[in-house]
C-alpha cells in the first residue's frame, strides 16, 4: 500500500461517501437480512484506520475496500458478515489495528475471516522458504475448510486489483497478472464464479499480451452488428414457439471472452475469422410454477431441435450430471441462419444464479442434498490432501493445487454403475485412485467398456471402467506421468515416499550388520563419512541405495573407515555412488562462483540488445521467444536474465512464485537470425511440396532450417519445421507466403497452446 498522506479534496470526500452509499444500496436490495448497522461500523473503522493513505493511482485507499465489498455483495451475493470483512480486509495488514482489535469490535467470526485474509509478510518468516507467494496461497487454502468466505472475499479483492492494475509498474503487472491467470482465475472457475473467472482471464490477458488483446477486442467490437443481426434472426422463430408454450423466459447472446478466443486461435492455429463459436445463445427460464426444471429444459431442447438442425455429438447434459463446481445447464449446438453453428445454453433462474455466483449462490439452495454437494466435498478433501502433503510449499505445491482447480468434465462409471467424475484427459490410473487409494496403488490396467487397456489409457465421457489389480505391484515414479488429478498425484508421491522410507530402514539394517562384523556400532558419524566418501548428496540417499541393492558396501569396509585403500570392489562401488549424487554440490559451487556478480537494475527497463545476448541475457529453451513476442524476464541470481514468452507455462510459474525477480524487458536492436522457433504446416500431400516449402524458407527469406518433421497419410500431410529467424514479423510473413500454395491449408507458428501434430 502506498503511504501517501495528502489531504482529500471535497470532491474526493464526496466520492467516498457516494461509493459507500452505493454499497448500502446494493446490500439493501439483496436477499439478505438488513444488518446495515454493523456494516456502517466496519466502514467507519476502516475509514479511520486507512486515514489519508492513497493508492499508487492517487485515489483514496478507502475506495478499494469499498469496491471489494460491492463485488462481494453484488457480484458474488454474500451478506453482511462478508461485507464487513471486505471493508476490513487490509486493516490488520496495513495499519496499527490487530486481529484482537477486530475481535473486540466485531466478534470471533469476522476476526477469523480477516485474519485469514491477512497476507504473511517477509518479517513474519523466521526461516528460508521456497516462495512467500506460495506460502500466502497455502495459508489462504488452509482457511477453506473453516470458512470458504475467506476465499470468496480474496477473489473479490484480486478482481478489483486487476481492474485497477494500470497504475502499477510493468514488473508488478506481470507478477500479479501471472499469479491471477495461474491460480485465481482457475480457483474462481472451480468455485463456480464463471463471470468473475472470465473477467480475471481477460484482464490477465490484457497485461500479458497487450497487442493481441487490443486486436481481438477491436475485432469483437467490429463484428458486434453482424452478431446482433444473426441473434435476432435466430431468436425470432423460437420466441414465437416459446410464447405459445406459455414459457416465462429471457433469451440473450453472450460473447466469448477475449482470452478464450485467443486461446482457441492459438491451440487451433486459426485466425479470428475462423472462430465460429464466438458467441452463445442463453435461454434462462422461470421455474417458480413448480414444473420440474429438468423436464422444462428438455421441453425447450425439443422445441429448438424441431426448429433447427441439431449436432448430436455436441450435446452436453450438465443437468443429470452437474460439473464439479455445481454448474448445471443443457448445452446443444444447432445449425442456425446463414448455415452457422450456434451453441445454445438452457438454464433455470436457479441454475443461472449458481453459474454466475457459484459457491455463494449454491449455499442458498442447499435445502436438499444435491449432487454438486458431493463434488465440492471431494474437491475440499483433495485440497486437504495437498495441504497435508510433506511438500506443501513452493512450486511443486502450486503445481499440485493447479491440477486440482480444473472443474471436472467427464463422467465415468464403475462396473456397478457408481459415477466417478474426472477432468478431461484423466487416465485409468486417475480413475483407480478416485475409487480407492488401495485400488490405485495395486492397479496394473483396466477393462474399459470390456476391453483391456493399460494404466495410461485416457478415458472419455461415459466409459465404464473395471480396474485390474495385482498385489505384487507398487507405485513407480513413472506413474506421475500418467495422472492429471491432484489427488492421484499426491497419493502416488505418498506411496513413493513411504517405499523410500522402507528402503532407508532396510539400508540402515544392512549397514548395521556390515559394521557389526568390524566390531563397530552404527552411528551418524560413520553414515556421514560414507556419504561424503561415496559422493552421495545426503545420508538418506546412501541408505536408500544400500536398501534397494543398487549400491554395494565394500568387502574391506573396516579398511575404508580407517582411511586405507578400499580395493577394487570399493572403487567400483564409489564410482557407482557418484552416479546417484544429485549434483547439489555442483549447484552450491556454482552459486559461490557467481557471488559478487552485478545484479540487474530493476529501476530501469531491461533492453534486449544484440550485443548483450549471451552476456546479460539468454532465451529460455522451453519457449524460444523471438523479437516481437510478449515477453518477461526472470533474474537467475547470477546477474543474467532468462527471457520467456509471456504465455510460457514456465513463465507463469515464475510469476506465481518468484514475482520479485521479474522484469518487463523490451526488445532492442536485433539484426542477426539468432532466434529459434517452429512452424506447424498441414494440407494436401502433393509431388514437390517439400521442395516448394524449403524454397520459400531458404531462397525467399534466407533463414536457416534446423529440423524438419513431416508425415503424410491418406493424401494428407502435417509437420513441424524448426528454423532460426529475425522475429515475429518475419515468421508471419513466411506463414502467409506458405499459405499461398494451394496444397498448404495451414501454416502457423507453434505456440505453447498449439495442438502439435
């Protein structure tokens, strides 16, 4: 928080009072009990606590908690307790007030929630930790079992911070936008806050890819008139039939978010004009007459499919089996006017409120036990498993949490008909662990729809799965590559860690027996000496390899411990031991060598110039940024900056955990074709095609080709060409020229989101 204490002008004082009265208006017009007195007390205390402090933008700081409280009230739908906590959420963190002061004035519940909303500061950390950002996210998640309102208020706080991010420094923008895209947007989606999730994604996209955002926003606005005309012509015949049915409803069109459009363009390698599901038609009906919601959804479905041609494979029945975040609706795709495919979403008012306000609205409809209660409980259990994991901090922890945030999208069945809801791309192994941990630990394969498949088999919606087990099987490290659910990952890692502990114990027993023959007792000094002698990274690694038989103790152990020759067998064992060392000593040595190197000056924009390449910065091998890309830099601790593309998953991880090491570099003068990238191409196979492609690259653009992967089948070809180029504009020109060849139907740069051939 910026410590600026300039007195507020009369206009600013009036603005504060006006915004507060707007909050009271929102609350009074909500369905909650009218406890305005406690809200007023919370506002007065926050107003006094924050005093004359201003935000970086220059506006009075108190406007921020008021705005968060309005989001909590109007957009999420929470009541007076949450509104008070939103008004007070920064008081303990940024002022002299304590949690005990809040408890004294407002009671235990509000004090508990405010404490959950207070971030951990660097001064509170007494020992080194992997990431302060990760620790704060961990603290936030720890509160979800006690009171999920902490999470909901925090999402509202993040939403307002994103709406006002323009006043921050570029590095801070990248840090906050990356953390939002990686954690807060998926979290909002998991809690059913669809509108907030979409806005968080779009705002993150705006700061991470500003040019792409502006271009897509411009095209969306330019196509608005055409979409409105299509919607009116699509809706007209349906309205007549719905009115004849006596249906009380609202029909409206909703456009995809800019980020969602860009993600589809990137993954499919298509231009904006080919994103056909740009908007969806939403039908929201009133169900207060007591007619069953499911029946009415299917009645509307029947009416629509009698009017327009249906696309059966695109039917999504989220009514019978709601998503894991509680979302319910019936989705279908029909061929509308002008032969354009139109997605239609059918919801009741209750379903729509849950879809827009998520968990908060869901609680208001909990009169009867419903399916989504179970799904949310399962997710909360997964979060608890993750938090109780020994490695529940740092990047590994955040990766595991990130896996758990994606809403479940497919429904599978056990042989007895029990439904198991899993995310898209879930495997047989995910299914096994979802049924029972022991089933997962002993899984050797499965019968999917009565056909035997391996544990890595990806499941699809509607699969019936019978798990095959063996008592001789135990989890292996390679299993982690076969799972997508956080629960399965945690359980596999727990089993691996348990097995390693067993091996360490076995290693201790074998070493103790070997030492007994020399008349020596087992001691930590002896273990440490052997660890150092055989170049293991730590004692447990030595004991583990003794336990699993991959390291043999020398026959002349007594001589080795006395410092005499270890003999031929001992030398071989020592060489083998070196293979198992983790390299941590090397890492330590490397860090020592870089001590004293000059670090990057964060007060100036870091410019990527040709003469600085390899000396001051290097390109990340994971995403190969080239001039023209949206980029960010990460200081690596040795005085160098590693440059990533903003959309790179690795970069997103850094933004979420190491935000203080980020830079917002700018491209400087570049003349040499130093930058590697790849182009995806596909089309109709024809004679001389490869020659035509290489001619464009080598003769027309004179770029160096580093690799070509091409494959043709049944008259269709696809492939990836890696090359060294000057920048984005040159790649776009190459793709445009390649597409002029009538045999080449697609040519685009391979991105992190692309569906690789």
